[in-house]
C-alpha cells in the first residue's frame, strides 16, 4: 500500500541537481559520450581515456527542512557530489540549482554571497584556527564577510549556545575534545544562519559513543532550526539514524534514492540488497509496508488489537505478543486500512516487501 504524501513531499526544493557529471581529465567530454552511448564502466573510462569518473548523471532534490544523506563506499563519488552542490568544483555537465538559481551562472562575487548567505559547510577535518578562541573560530565566517566584531560575536555566541558550548567561548581548540571541535565547526556553519548545511563525513573520526551522541544532536538541532542538510557518510547505520531520505552511490552513480524503509524493503539491485542485508528492520519497517488490505484477510477485524500505520515492527510484535489474537488491525482515523499477521511480520523482519501479500494467503 502506498504511503500518503507527507509535508516534506511537497516542500520547497532548495537544491535541484539535474543530470550532473564530473569527470576528471582532459578528455572528459569524450568520456561522457562513451559512457552514455557505449555504456563504458568507470574502470574502462580510466583505461581508454585516462579520465576518472567522479559523478555520473546525478539527479536529486533536497527539500526545505529535509536531511538528505548521500552514502557509499570510498571512491563512490559522494564527496565529489557534495562539492558540486556549492561549486567548490565545477561540473563537467549538467545543472546545480540552489534556490532556483543555476550556480554555474554566478560570477565570483555572487557565488561568495550565495555561499555566505545560504550554504554552510562542515568537513571531516574541522580545521579550526589554533591561535583563535572558540568564539573567534565560530565567528570567522562573518569576519571574512566584513561583519562588525560585536555583531559577529553575538551571532557566534548564539550558535555556540545551540551546540552546547556557551561556556567554552574563551577556550582554544587544543583544549577541546574531538567531539567538541566538531561542535565548533557546526557552530561556525550556523553563525551566518544558512538555509542549507553541507556535512562531509563530519563524525567519522570520532569514537562510536560520541559519534552517536552527535548524530542525535545534529538531527534534533537541524529539525529545531528548520534547516535543510546534505550529509555525506560511508556508514549506512549513520544514514538511517540521521536521514529523512538516502541516496546510495556506487562508481559515481546514484543507484537508489528513498527513505531508509523504502530502500530496505525494495532494494533497486543486488548491490543495494547486499548493502542493507545486515540492517535490523525492527525499528525501521513500519506497518504500512507490511500490512495487507482488510479484504485479503480471512477473519473479521473486530476485536483485533490496533496500531497506527507508522507503528514499527517491534511495536507490532509486542502488540501481538500481548494479545490472544494472531493479527493486528492497522487503523487510520476511524477506519481499518490494513491487517498485519504474524507471517507479514516475519516477511517484514526479512525486509521482503514483495512476499507480504503471498505470505498472508
């Protein structure tokens, strides 16, 4: 059963990436033609044209208020793609639209204004200035823009408070832990109050406990402030924890884009299926993905325990376990919109959406 459109589905598109290519090398135009016309692989392009395919025909949209994760293994093109979104590197072909503006058409001054006002970026290496205090580091972007000291310090103090560093403004980077330094980097990006934040594996060098804490804090802060974010990671668990939608890349190509639930339940190919094989479905897959229409269930829904369409598998299991019935009625408003049986749940745990209707027969 299809999910109803959410507010995010109709929200304003802030980044619109249209068939964007980045091929490094002098013969990049020939290489692109060879890929599109002859289907050459990344390896073949390197061998025949001495070109490296960074991004191949990438199309994506990032909506207002959305956290969009781009993930893939090393060399998949994800970091190249994020640098195309604010034109740190030039595309070989295609368009990147930011707030409806083709950023390739901007001159140097206009591009600087676009970055300063609308796009903040945080790298894996936060690159704080060691001789400057936390406050001065957080205010550095506004200083470069020529904003007065008092104004930029007020903005930096407010941003540092948002990331939990209000009491550390006079400290120096050497006095901070790795996680705290990443918070300063995020505060520096937030100081200019951008609508879009680009994050390139910012937590990958941190130990697991601090990393999970920052993931949760980043997601909550982004949602509270109403920001949009593009988050690069090689870790599927991180993408699922943070992202509203995920794009999976391989060899410069976006293989699949969707919510974590959509990707796990309906992988586009064997590569994606293998990628998500070890992910627990208990809190990821929801009732609307495993339920069958009420008419396809032999019994009557009266007397069944009830759950909403967004209830996860763990909740459904607990509901059935605490009942003397072998199914759950999925209720939206006053209507029963589906039935989840024990067999449906087992299919959901396996991540096999296609098997759900057959399993209920």
